[in-house]
């Protein structure tokens, strides 16, 4: 029993709070405007436990798609808690419109724009497809880092980044077997190998490799269509890579490979104070309580 692997837990920072997700439950702890920690818990859909959803490569697409909706729900719940005094609610059609608009914006910014830039760069330099694909990848990487850095200068996002750091520290503390108190958790690293920031950087790096294998594109339209069609492939490959590296951290080569992923997290996390750590720990403990029927 002592040698059994620890469950794989994940999370997400929300507005003045943290969401923690387990194998069958999710908990969101939020610091309300009155200073009280509010908690929302619910059971996850059976998709997380279905055998077919655990198949390599397929599991990444299934979990990521469901997690996208779960993440938006968590953000909505936290926004509604903060907006109680003004009776501001994000739900129903407004929620789905926001989700759709966010997805469209992300695809345009991180895939369509770099692909267009790579296409015209290749034409301008009169270079081969490898140069155009490399230029596309560099533009995509610059946009990703620039976007993360620029939004991180906003005061509200800085608060979210502190909660993001608290989420990582809490999971790191649990995986190390440490006591989950603000004083103990504060000693652990801000970075975590399974972070969503690491996933995004991996997608960008893999896009350079994958798109380079496609060779020349007959037109810009075909180039854009191939990028759009291969987004699920990139997401699946990146998920498996992140999962593999997180399970082999004892390997010196793996620790070297993940250094860029951990370094980028310095832009999306910040040191939390004790009050923020208290919220993250509360979310984790409530999620674990919902997992108890599964933990025998």
C-alpha cells in the first residue's frame, strides 16, 4: 500500500480562488468579497473513469475537451461569487457565447496568424517550406510568450497568477507527503511538470516539428486548413508527452527536457500569501473528500 502510486490531481486558478480536480470529484474554493471562503463541489462525469477514455492519445483529447468546459464552468462560478453584490451572473447563452468566442480567438491568434506569417515570410525570402514552417513556429512562440507576459501585467491577472502558484505548491506538497498547512505548503516550488502552461509550450514546439513534415503547401488556404485539422493531433501528442515526462522525473534527461516548460511557468505563477494558500488547500481537501469513496 505504501508503494502504490499517488493519484494524479490537477487544478486551475480562478477568480480569487482555485479549482482542484480529482478522478471523480472537483472542488472550487473562492474567497468571497466578505472574506469568507466559499466552496463549490460536484462529481465529475463518468468520462474520466471510462475505459475507452484511458486509451493513449485518445485520452488526451477526451480529457482536454472535458477539462475545457470544466475550466470555463469554474471561472463562471468564481466570477458569479465575486459579482454577487452587483447581481452579475455569467450563465446560459452568455456562458456558451463566451466559451465559443474564447476558442475562436485562441485558434486565430495562436494558429491562423502564425501560419499566415510563415506563409508570407517564405514567399518574401523566396525560401523553402522548412524556412516558412520555422518562421511560423517562431512567430507562434513569440505570440505565446508575449501574450502571457502582457496579460500578466494586469493587476487582476497578477492575482490569478498568485492563486496559480498556490495550486502548484499545494499539489507539490501533497505529492511530497507534506502537511497541508500554509506554512508547510509555502516552502514548495511554484512550478509543476503537469501545468497547462507546460502543455501550451509543448504544443508550440511540436507544431514546428509536425508542420515541417508536411512539406510545401500549394496555397495559404490549404496551409490554414491543415493547421486547423491538426490541432487535435498536436493536443494529443502534447498531452502524452507531458504525462510521460511527469512520470519519469527521476531521469536526468527528462529533467533537462522539461526545463523550458518549468521556466515558462515563472510568467504564469507568483508567490502566494498565506490567505491565498489557505484557499488552495481548502479546495484540495474538499476535492479529496469527494474522492474518498474511490480511495480504499
